[in-house]
C-alpha cells in the first residue's frame, strides 16, 4: 500500500493562491484547508456581535474586524479568518499586508458542527500563543449557548457559560456588555447542518 503525502505550501504560496481564490481557506503549517460554508445563523450572530461592538467602540481606541481580515499566528504557522476580532489601538499588520493582522485582544468564533472541535481545542491553543490575546468567545449557532474564556494570569484562563436569553456577556478584556437576546437576534434554531 502506497501512502500519498499531501503537498506542503509555503506561507507565501498560500497568500498568492488565496488572493486569486473564489473561496477562503485556512493555512496550517504548510497545509491549505478550505473553510466550511456559512449559514444564515452563523452570519447573523457574527454580524450582531460585531455591529454592537463597533457601535460601542465608535469613539474609543478599539477596532473591530469581521470575517474577511486574516489573522497570522507565527508560533503555529497558521493563517485563519476569525469571525470577529477586537484590536486595542491600531492593528499591527503582518508583512505590511493590510488584510492580515497579528494583534487581536479578543476573538469571537461562531461554532459550526464541522469545526467546533477544532475551534474549542486546536484554534484556542494556537490563539493563546498570541501575546496580545486575552479573551475568547465561542457562540453556538444551534442553541442559546456561549462559552467565554478570559486570561487571568500567565497560562491561566477562566471559563464562564451562558445559556439563557435574559443573561448578558460582559467582556473582561474591554469594557463591553451585550445581552444574549441581542447576540441571537433573528436567529432561527432549526436545520443547521454545517
């Protein structure tokens, strides 16, 4: 039996391919992986959260990025597209590319059935290597449920869970609070297979 080895790409090759690609892909240490398609719930949740953040930070020194801005994680050699990122101050660009940043303070991921294991373990482990990273929210698109992780000390993280519309999430890394009712506004919990 012959084993076929997958081709390994350099970060530069990935970026060249990504510019011309019809669909976004992640880069994980030489491998290019197509991203799962989104659902209306996924999009609504990310948009609801980022809209509220953008409005709250309108006159503050924080910036919010959604979906199309890439994140470079140098210690793991990963390029990925978090659903929502918050940057304190100005974004720091990787290799002067205005489509790729390296300094989020908070990241929000909306969970998909096909990627939730990776988002909870592998991605979170990689995100924790980013020096500026302090907070991670995982939002379920199939039910009212959020996991909030925030850094309390070096290599120490706390977990809070939310599962009721009458609750509110207060971010620890920045001064911001949002109700679960606002996060899940217009979300329909049925037939989410992705």
